C-alpha cells in the first residue's frame, strides 16, 4: 500500500514534467502560458506538499517545509516570465529579482 502510493507520486511527477515541457517549452501561445503557469505551479507544489506529508518527517520539519512551500510557490510564479516576442520562457532563481529581458531573444519582458 505504502509502495503503491510512492509509485503514484512518481507517475504524477513524470506527468507534470512532461506536461510542463508540452505546455511551457513548446508553442508560442504566450497568453495561454501566462494563464496556466500559476495554476501549474500551485498544483505542482501541492503535490510536493502531499509527498512531504506522505514521507512523514518529524512534525516540526514537516511543518517548516510546508510553510516554506508557500513563498517558494509565489516567488516561482513571479520569477518566471514569458516573452511576447519569441514565446520562450525566461526563468530566474526564485530568490533573485525577476528577469527584465528575454534570455532567448534579449527583448524586454
Ligand atoms: Zn524572447
């Protein structure tokens, strides 16, 4: 039973990774990418939260990790920009300021 759940998590994780590549790395529908990105990020981090709870770390650690996920989710959404000119995604580490120009075509974001 416990192992089954771990497999379910791995399958969800692979699905999310493939989904991310399909949705955000390909295509040039920037509007759709911008709309889906926060939903995708929140969903992904909810899955991570679920996995943390499933791993049952010590309660203080579990609580700290879950609380930490909230600002990380917000900052991840903020630090990811989609370029109007080329449709590519520009990511900066979540603890830095969001990028001001596209990392692919150098146009301002
Ligand atoms: Zn660009």
